[in-house]
């Protein structure tokens, strides 16, 4: 009881002092840097939990089947969730740039074709000094300023070569590997996300992480709203987003977005209930504790094993 009272008093004092600290940060031109730092730390606050034992108990011997489209650097190369959870996944990696595909761990299934809405051939514009920004769309240098790219950095965004690659759909590629179900889908393909989703067929992953360009640095890419609309049509709801990189506007130029099956309708509810263990594991891995508690409550599913964990993001 005393501990709670002291904690409450301490929080009240901090609230009183914050406006003064903020004025100092403004004067020192540090306000955004401090806020961005705290936002980043807050976003990943649930990483301090270790759900490994709980996930082991939930999944038993099952593995989460994942498809990583744009797998340069390997699975979960951006450390979007703690690497301690990588062991719970069986990974299929998609990397059409031959030199990069050869660097990937061979213990994983590797698709060395590009994914698209149909089978055929497409050109990839390679940025040799910034391979992660290579795309099937031409770069629009006039829009780099929205991404806060300065004159010195522009040199890295020059196309150094073009490569023609074989393309196939997501559905065809998974069927060729005899993969019938997909639990986690990540797409980071510099503007090609919508075209890839058009080829998803009947696959309905439990969780999708997708990169969306609010202000695309590429020419003729579809608006990010079309990407969200497509996922809505596929019966997904957005549960989280995180800004990527620098930007000049008050909204991020790029974002990572997380989508799950729509738990408000019967189709989404059935998908979650039929794959409950994997669904719970995925939301724990991605730190979505409150969302998981809410969904389990709506579905009238016991959540005793989850309730003891606090969602630190909301602290």
C-alpha cells in the first residue's frame, strides 16, 4: 500500500516538472530528439518481458510458418521483435537479387524469384550503394526531400544497374514448396507490396507486417491507402504502426504496419479460434499484450496465462 502511494506521489511530481523540462529542451533544440528517443523506447517496452517459456508451453512442438518477402540480411533482420523469438519460426525467405540471396542461411527455404501479382519478368532497379532501397519502381529524386535526404546522401540513391528477374505470385510460390498454411507474412519491397498482395490467393496469415510508403520515393507506386483497402478487403484490421526513417512532414514518410484477422466478424473469429495457439504466440512475440487480452475476452477464451503480464507500452 505504501509503495503504491509513494509511486503515485512520484508520478505527480514528474507531471509537474515536465513542462519546465520541455521548455529547456525547446531552448536547447533537443525536444524532438528526446521525444523520438522516448517514442522508440516506449514502442519496444514489452521487449523487457521474456515470453519464451510461455510460448513454448503454448506452441509445444509447433513452429510458426513465416514468409519474409524482401529478406535482405535474413529473417527479422530489422530486429522488429526480439531475436530470442526467431527460434519459434520456420522461415521462407524471398530475395530476387542473386548476390543477396546467396548470403542467406541455407537452412531456410529460399525463393530466389520476385513476387508479383502475376507470373512473368520484371526489372529491378538496383541501388548499389543502398541495396535495401532497390525497387521494381524507378526512383523519384524530386521526392527525396520529403524523406529528409540531404545533398550528400543523394549520391547513395543512384541506380547502379538494372536486373531482369523472374516473377511469380505468392500463392504459386508457396504451393511449389507444399506450404498450405501461412502464419506470419512480412512484405518490405519498396512499393511492390500491393502487387504482391494481389497474388496472395486463399492464404490468410494470422499476422501481416507490411511496409507502407505515405510519401513514396518511387514513381507510379500505388497510394498507401490502396494497400490498406486491399488488406481490409482481405478481412484484416490494422492494430499497430511505427514510423520508419527520417521525414520532413509531421507524418512519417514510411511506416511499418501490423494487421491481424478481423476479430469483429465471424470469418476472422473462426480463423483466430482455429489457430489459437499460433495467434497467441504471434501477438506475444510482437508485444501486443493488451490487444491479445482484448481479443481473448471478446472470444470468451480463458486468458489466465496472459493476464499476469502488463502491457508496458501504456505505462
